[in-house]
C-alpha cells in the first residue's frame, strides 16, 4: 500500500477543512473495513486519510421511543444491533447490520461507511431507503440534506463532492402498525456479499389484515440500490396474504437489472428478487402482527 | 514519516512508531513481536488476526495502527493469566480443537469475546458468533464443543 | 458424537487409544508457536513478486531498472537468475517432479502460462517498499489465446502451452506435441464381455471445478544464502527434505549445501510440498547478502500456488439384476494446470478402488492449460473420480431397487480383490465401514420432511509408506526426546510420541517430540499421503525397540548379569530378583553408563489402504437451490486409532473440505482466463455457521504392516462428501447433479428446468 | 520366475497381458523380458534405473527397489508413481 498521511480531527470543521484541502486524494476512514482493503488492493488511493471517529457529531447515536433515530456516520453495526429499542423500531436495519461480515467486521463497520462505500450490494442501504432515511452532509459550502435514495449514483460512487462528509443519518419515526425486514441471499450463511437483497417496509391497517402503505428496496440487482416502485404501489390496499406477497415479488423483479458475475447470474438474481421480496414482506407483516415494531 | 502511538496492550502501556499505512496486525507482529496474532488473508475474511480493540473483537488487519492511539488492546498473549491457561485455552487443548493451530489464537479471541457477552450461548449462537473465523483443518466440530465446554467450566467456577 | 467400532479382539494398550494433550498444544493456544511468518531473522529484508496479468502471453522483455533505482531496493531476480535445466526429473517420494517445469513455474521463462505466473521479484527493506518496487518492474507481453477448460485444451486446435510437449505413455508416443502430457490406461478382464453380461448399464458425464486446499497460512519462507555458499531456508512446508531436494535441484547445488528448517505449518493438505518462493528468496539473499523473507498474499496463494485439477469424467457401469457389478469403464481427463503432473494416475487408480469388478478399463489424460500448476489436495484425484463413480453406483442401486449400502456391500472390495491397476488387496476395512454406517443411529433414524434427502458414499485412498527417520535420546530423568523430521500439521508429534511411549512402557507425556531441520535428523519424506502416523510411527517403534535392546544391555552391566536373564514387560525390566521401571532404570543408566540413543529408519512398505463411508442428510431450499447440511456421519477404518481425537479431527476436517467442494468452492474464471474470486470472501470455504456437528465412527481393522495396526487416516474423508451429497440432493429434488460445485444458482436452474419439463 | 502383469500400453510389444518370466530379482526379470520382447526396457527404465515416473508392485507391496527378490509365485506390476496430500 502506498503510504499516506493520517489525521483524526476532533471537530467537524477541521475534518472538512482537511478534506477540502486535499480534494479527491483524501479518503474518509470510519470502520475501515472497506477503505483499508481498497487502499491495500489499489482500488482506491489516498494521500490523506481522515479518521472521523473522534468527531462527536459523527459518533452520536440517539434514539428515544417514537422519535427519529439519529445515527452518526461512524456508529458501528454492533452498536446498532446491541440496542434493543432500535432493533424493535427499525428491525430491517438490525437485520442488515447483523449480517455485514462477522462480528470482527460488525464491531468496526458503520452504516454511514456502508452508505458512502456505495456498493450495489451494500446490505444496510436498502433498509435506510425503506425507512426514508435522510443523509446529512457537511462540506466547505455548508450543510445539505439528501434522501438516502438519492445518495448513490453508480457502483462505488455517490453525490458527495470533494471535501464533503456524511455527518449523520436520520431515520424518521415510522408511525403505527409498521413492520419491516431485510434479507439477502448468499451461498454461505455468513461472511458473504449479497447475491441479491430485499428490504421491505409495510404499514398495515388497524385490523392488521390489509396493507396501507409499502416500500420495497432491492440490493445487488442494479448499479445502485433501487426502489421497486411498481410492486410497492401495487401492494397498497391489498390483503396480507402469501399470494399477494408473491405477486409483489413478481412485480419487484421488473425493477431489477442485474449483471452476471462470480456471485450469480442475472437470471438467478432476478429470480431471487421475487423470493426475497415475498419473504421480507411476510416477515415485515408478521412483525406488525406480533407487535415487535409497535412504534407509536 | 512515522507517527508516535501510545496505547495499552494486555494491560501494559506501550509506545510505538509506525507509518499510517501499517495495519495494527503488522505493527503487533513486526514491531511489537506479538506474533500470536496471525495473518491469514489480510482483508478481513478469516479472523486469524482477531484482537480485542476497546472491548470488541476486530480483525487487526483492518485497523490502522495509528488508530490504536489511546486504545485498549488485548491479544492472545494476554489471555493466559500468569502461568494459568484460560478455560477456553484449556478446553481447546482437552478437546483437540486445533490441528495446525494457525487459526487458534483468532478463534480463542473471538470465543472469549462471545462468552464475555453471552456466557451460556447455544450451539447456534456459537456458530454465528464464530462465523468470522475460518478454520480449514477441524471442520469446526471440536472448536464448537470446546467453546461449549469452556462455557460449562466457567459456569461451574461461578457457582 | 463419536463411536468406536472395533472389529477384532483389541490388544491391550496403555497409551495407544488414549487422548493425551498434544505436546505442542500450550504453544499453539497461547500464540507462542513459531510459524515461518513469525520469524524475524536479524537484518532481514523482504521480497515481493510481479506476476502476469495475462493467462497466456509471450514475455517480450522484463526491465527491472526502475525498481532497482528506488531507494531501499536491494536486489531483483528474474528467470535469468535460475539455472536453465533440461527435462531432468526426480521421484520425490510424492510423485514425479520435472525440475525444468518446476523452475519455470517459480519464475516464468519465455512465456507466462497463467494469470499470476511469477515473472520477477524484488527485495527491499520493507514489504510495502518491495511491493511498490515490484510494480515498477516493466514487463512487455504479447498476449496469446488461453484455455482454462480441460476438454477444450485437448482439442487439436487448442492453443499450445509447450511447443515440445509430447504425450508420455508406455504406448508408442505421438509424433506431434499437444497439451496432453500423459495418457495412462488400466485394464482388467474383458470389458465387452462384461457389459454384454450386464442387465443394467448406466453411463454419465461429470465435471468438477478447480479447488484450492485453502490452508489459512499463506506460503512463507526466509532464505539466507551465506558467503560460504551455504543456504539456509526456514519455510512452511509439508516436507523439509522435499524442499531441500527441490531447492537444490532448481539452483543446481548439492543438497548438503542447503539446510531447511521447517517451522510450524499452518495447514497444507498437499499444497505445501512443491516449492515456490524459496529459491527466489535464496537468489535475492545471495544478491544482497541479507536474509530475505517472502510471504505470499492470499490472492497470490489462490492464483499462483497449486490447486487441485478441474476435471471431465465419463463413467459407464454395468450390473446384473441381482446387484453385482460386472463391468466398468472410466474416461478421465484432469487439468494439470500450466505444467504436466495433475494427479491423473492416482485418480485413475482410485476410480474403481472400492469395488470388486471383473471387467474394467480406465483411461486417464493429464492435460496442460492456462491455470496454475496443480498440486496434491488430500487424496489427490480420488474425490473427482469418486464423485463420478459413486454417483453412478447410486443410480444403479436406485434403478435396481437395492438399498445403496447393500448394493455397495454386495460389491465391496475386500482382502483378495484384484484392483483394476493390478495389485490385490491385503486385509482392508471397507465392508466393516459399510456395516458400521448401516448399523449407525444416523442410518436407522428416518429422515422426514419435504425437500430433504439422505445420501451415502464410499471413499478410498492409498497409504503412502516411504522413508522416515527418527532418533530417540534417553534423558537423565528417564524421559525420552524424540527427534523427527516429519513436520507436524495436525498433531503427529503426539501420535508418534504415543507410539514410542507404548513401545517403551512409559507415559505419552514422558516423550518430548521435536521436529528438527534437515541437518539434524535422517532423511524423512513429506508429511502427506496419510503416512506420518503409519510410516514415521514405524520408525519410532523401531527406535523404541532399539532403546529397549540398549537398555537391557546396560541393565545387565548394572546388575552384573547376562542380558538374556532380563525380561521386559510393559516397560518393566526384570531379573529373578530385581525389577525396575523404564524410568528408574533410565535414571540409573544415565548416571553411570553410556548414553542411550535409539534409532529408527525405515522405507515403509506401502501396502496399506484406507476406506471410509459417509452418510449425509440435507435440505434444499426449493426457492433458491441453497443446501443446508442437517446431519453428517463419517466412518473410517483407521486400522488402529492412536489418538482417537485427532483421528476424529481428520475425519471431520476432511468431510467439511469435501462438503465445501461439493457445494460452493470453485475457481471462477472469466473469458480471459482470469480467476475472479481469489479471496476467502468469494472462494467461500465453509464457516462454522454453515455446518452441523460431524459425527464420527472409527472402525479398526488392523493394518498387518504396522505393529499397532495403524492405517493412515488423513486423506480418505474428503472423498465421499461430494457423491454422498449428490445422492442426497437427488432424493431431495429428484434431480441428478453431474457437476461440482452444486452451488445455489446451478441447483436452482436445474430445479427450474425440471419444473418446466414436469 | 515371476508373473509379470504387462501394462496395457506395453502389450503391443508383448502380446499377452500376463507373462511368466525367469529371474531372481525384479531387475533380472526385466532383463529377461527385454530379451524376449525388445524395447520393453527402454519404456520402463531411464538411465539404467526404473523410470522416475514408475513404481513397482511386488507381491502387492509398492516399491521402487529393482533389486527386490522375487519368488516363482511373485506378481510384478508396473504402476505410475503417486503422491498424496
């Protein structure tokens, strides 16, 4: 690995100044589980590495029942799944962070980093989009907020400009009778990259028998995570039933435009979208019915 | 240019100089002679280099050594207590839970973290908790059993 | 759960069959054991390679000047620094090695034959610097057409890897060069008559992918070429003497000038017998006068060390209505990788090894193509052919409506069965293994539930004998230090120490086993071929008897009596009126008499054969094609299990490697012949979260060629899993799978196709 | 005297698959084979020694030692050398 300079600022302003001054030759270090590998293997290069874990704003992790979830960009997967309240309110996010690498990875990797790495196969981005999460960005020209579904632009690329930094993610309160789930398909049971993934969010009516609102987000089947709009819309007003989940799965396949690679064929990935959509919808509805996400 | 780092390793204050590009694994092994921490893949996929960093297990190949400033690190060298093997180490020996032994330090570190968080794990929880560590020799059977035995041993010593 | 099944009246042993803590155990659980990469030799510098980005290319030029001009760079090395060798070969005791090919594989000469083929190397004051410098070596290539599939490489119009490669055969050699390096053929009986008399004949074709041994420790060496011309090498190897022999040959120096110190080794499974970086580190060391360490990265290990061949196999079996195998025909093509030597012979010799078949032929082809040179992987060749043959056996049993274990028992090889390659089996334990799984709780427990299936399969491997030497020094406190040359991959220090302890009548803990360098012990062949506990065990036994003879002589002096008056029983030395234990006597003798040093040196007969049989239960996800292993039982004839825990460990580890091979592991090549998954992430070896416990049944049918009845156990257990799993998959899905790995996309595709057809 | 099993690919030279041949050691047996079937030896030997690519099975025990004694009932097979993992 080519050597670089390292800095661990304790203030956001200092970090932005350093990032802005170095431009595209600067890399941000949160958990390091992607960037260190990429630097080692020469997929990315850096003259300056800015470690953001000492900036208070980037490590804040705040949640009170019924409020929005505030997730500093450096908050680790482990911090998230270790918090039972967050797990109850945002189960799809918890599903995702529990399966990113093994424990050794989860104790370092952050959801913010997962987003900024902008891999099409990132597990946590689909749930963030399903929850309508917002990305709060700071840069030399001030702050801006962008919905997560507009964050990624291509594999490994996103809207962050040189000098900009993801500061926090906020996940709005989800309202009553919502449920959600994320699943991916991998050939092993752990330590793998998603061949395909689906995050489903639903709101049911008071009876728990009909879907009032839904959002299905797919990973690893397009250059960026994609919302299966048609399937999500179609579900509105439909009964909670395996047949409807399966139909939604069929519709969701249309949103997929996958590639063939060593992790799976395009045909297989498209098929998996149907399976995972059906399964996550079922799980999400089950969670509403079991009251595991009875957020007010 | 080298950076000066002050850290705590296995309870002792340690200072070292390193380049920013050096991983914690590299510094532990090459600069500090803590070679119990093994390199299997250098990209976070085998767990052989597992150490505890501020109380959590990490792949030390994916930590920059400079990040260890003011951190608390525990390595396999710190697991045995002055002449006494840790129950996990004892159970790995008694249960023949190692063959070539290269993955063993990583497994013991991960298993120790697991038992500290969850003293009585189920087989499923053990297997999930150790999924970040690869072993090619044993087929894992005896490793899982050794962790179960260590949990049992620790339970007995508590009660 | 583990079960021991002893089929014959057991001998009474005090040490053998117990489970002492391994002698190197404390070192390994505390991180103190020294593996090669843990070594820090004074003034050491570091080497790195530049490797071919092309699967096949002519090397136009290599310019190292930029790299050499970098501060901190000490030396560079290309194939021009290696002596050019003719096609000189040697039998390494582990198959044949052609040194010209070995040298060409170490550093490419003229052409790069696979992606990752080493072109040049550089030494620098740090690893980072060496890697940077390696990137500054300018190599100009002329890319050539490449081929990575064995059947393609056999075609007349295939791109030729070696201009002068003439097929080796005992038959008339062809006039023209091709990629077919070797053709072997075995025949028994009359195949036409055999098939004519069969009621059911089934013929199928099989494919398997390239698989890596996947040892967690990379290849690492430190070389120090001293000014006096002596070369010292510390390395991760399965055979210190095999390393010495190969290094000396490719550097054209006498073996006596090379000392190889085997450090602790982090797994090998056959992949750490050939040399790679050792001579390069040596040359760099000679050039810069400093010890050089080279450690491969994981991607280099995948792309440029020796995996097991990919294969294409056609098998035709014929049986009579009453379930007797009558004829067999196998056509086997293994890819050798870039140079000849892909384990085709053992593959062919194992193909029909589990059965007594009167009429059979086996044809085998060793084929070069643009992949890394293959090496041994645990029972090399046997897993490939077992996948094919056992799968057809399963189809035959199904067709004939005979229970698959009964069908195998009907035809199982036993003492007196003539193999297709000629020799006749001595006492072997396949029947006992099959009976043991038939009587197992696993087989007797019904498997219920949708999408589930159960499969069984057998496996075979030879036991290598070969050469081993040990010395055993009796210490003043009555303990014995055992000096051996077999590198210890999985607990053989202890299995040898236990045999010495048994022979001498002392405790396992009173033997101190030490694995030493090539100057400190007699010649010893590799740790491989399932031979150490058997063959080095035999040498250890000899050393024990030698000590006993010497001790009797010394006791006679001490007691002023005739040697003949002394009897030795279970380590007690007695005359009519005197009696001392081994320890007591050794203490007294050490204090007053000449030192006692036992010696054991054997060229062990390798007539022994090992068999196993496995059962697997699994479930297939009908939506995704993903397989979950629900229950697994591995049974094996160990002859005599010296340390049952480590025998079980071999069975469990081997079974899991076989499960990985069956389900997910493969070299994924793109159209350019580039491996796309050269990492532990995408190569997908099983983690513990992918598996259940692996139950074991140890069968003990004593090996008549070993005083304690030992058979090698290391290799057999990788063989049965792929066919056992394929058979279970058939039960679960109604589909026969003829290709490895049976990965989810392929399984799903097959289920889709079947659903459409149904 | 020994019973030599001829590898299939050498049978063009010998005709039969199994042949009884005189000799007290494997080497003597091979010398006598060469007298009866010229050309056999060069396919089995390299530089006066058993080819490094071959091994012997003498009464079902593998060896590369050509001075191995043979008895009238001894079976000799020529097999490829093999290695293990």
